């Protein structure tokens, strides 16, 4: 209902599939409005010509529809009551619980001033050995999962949420099926970890354009816990490809000229606005942090598509999921995955042998890949080739598979055990001092 003295407009000058335009004064960018009772948001201001994006679409809206501006941008009420709750794209509870009481803040604000940032230096252990051994994450890092749509990426996200050693997990689900939504809800509830997880969910039943609000909602909650409560926060966003598709829908309906792969020309800045919210705060201001892991599904495995291509320029590496046909499991691919910040914690916040073990294991895994190519082309294998292939199968099964849940010490000990089982110390090529200390004794 319109408040007293609130201006009501009833003359729409243009309507597209997703937007409507009218003349109005005193309106702010990103301001919310209702158009014929449907929620909308200001997306363009040209003098007194205002363009509104209608979240549920403009079908059924006449040119004399009531347009009421609400005088505020999308916002979220933040407090400790957020923990354990599920919300929609507007920050409204969808779990049957009470409304949140707290301070109302606008979403989608600017990223942290670089002067207030600290170089990331704290380990984020996920419990997934394929990540923690070869592509160690650092607090304040931004990194995507690149994966084919048929991979169990939401299960991986749920596992990270259960295992990650952080204070709060913020889940932003975009275009989730009802099965995925219920999966997250049941997994979190059954594991007894709801008290540290906040979830914002847009399902396939909701309008696609509502997905555009989910990352900003999730990051507004993350900023509250990181800045106000000085906590270590991990934000999980899935699926950023569906987010970008929603951007394209709105862009096309506004008759904007598309860029590469039908994506809007603003795709890079739209993604950067989200990913650049990752930050490690210095101890002087509490030392909280926001780390972002985001799923980007690939179309036909095409990593050159505009969405992963732009993502790769912004983020600090990528984690790549693929099915290993030799063991029949999904693994974190050590060849196509990369954490550009792992050197800041590997061997410093983990055991001293971590960098050498990591490098040696990947080198031997590469030798196994070469041996596999020789085998496929009909060449004879050497004894070393055979041992590399045996090592690679066990390494994939015991370390790289996404169902492996061990701590950083265990993953190093297991890898040393695989070295000793298949190779001589001189073949592994690790510093003698570390071999003397960690090579399994017969």
C-alpha cells in the first residue's frame, strides 16, 4: 500500500517483455517500485525518463497501471537471527520461520577500499583433499568451480559447507531445482550445522531475473558477519552461469546490443562487482574475511565461453571437476585446476612438506597421463610407466575424489604412503631432509 504523500504515477510510456518506462521525478537509481502490484526496480534514468525492470515480467500490465516508487533500493535486515535460515531473493524467509529483526542495510554496495584490505594469508581448509592438497584456498580469495552441468557440483558445495573451517557459510542458490533446494536444506539440518549457515535461494519456479538479487543478498549478509562480527565467512554461489543468463535475458528484453555469446557488454563489470567483495581485513579492524567459491557450469565443456572467460580474468584461479573413467568417480582435476594464492599458505600454515609433496604428486600424475597416451597408441610401457599408472589410480581414489574427507596432515601422510608403495625415493625427487623425516619406514 502506498504511504501518505507517496507519488503515484499512472501513465506508462513504453512496455517491453521485462521493462516499462515512464516520466517521474525524484527517483534514485536501483530504487524499488511496484507496477500494477508487481515488484520492479529502476535500471535506467535519462533525465525524467525512468526505466523499471519488472521482476515477474510485464504481462498483463496496462499503460495506465499504478506505479508506486518505494523510496529505497533492495535491502536486507541483518542480525544474528540470519543464522540457520532460508530466504528468497528479496530477503524474505521461506522456511516458515519468523521475520528477521535487525538493522536494515542496502544490498549491492561497493567493494572494500583496497587500502582497508590485507593480503590473504589464512588457510581455508575444506576437508576435500583434491582442493586442500593441490589447490589450497586462502581466506579472502575468490575462485570458481568450472564444471559440466551433469557433475554433482551442488553436492560438492554442500560438502564444502559441512567441512570448511570457517565461522559462517552463506549459500546463494540461483535457479535451483526443488530437489537441490531440499537437498541443501536436509543435508544442513541432518548434519546439525544450520546455526552457521545462511541460505538465499531462487528456484526454477521463481522468475529468472530474481537471480540477479541473490549474490547481493548473500554478500550483504557476509559483510555483516565479517565486518560487524569479525568472522571468517565463506560465500558459496551456485550457479553463476544461470546468473549470467538472467543478465542476458534482461539485456535482450531492454533491446541492448549483445556482446560475445549473447551476453551483455556489462558482463565483466557485473561479475567483478560480485567477486571483488572477497576480502581479508587486517587485524586492526577485527580480522574478518569473505571468501567466495562460485560454480560456473560450462556449455559443452567450453571454457572459452564469455562467462568462464570473464570469470577467469577476475578470480584467482579455478577448480575443475571431471569424471575419472579409471575409478568411476568425480575428481578435482589437478591439471586444469589452479589456486593462484596457495603458495601463501602451503608449507606456511600447513606442514613443511606440503609444497614438495604437492609438486611431486602432480608430476607423477602427469607421467601417468603420458603413459596412458603411450598405451592408447599401442606403445610398450616401461616398468616405471606401469607404476605411474597404478599410482595415479590410487591417488585419484584416495586424494583427488570429491568424496575424500580428510585433514591436511592425513592427506600428506597418505600421499607419502603412495610414493613409498610405487616408487623409490630418488624417483619422487623430494628434498632428502623431507624424505628422511616423512618417508614411511618399512
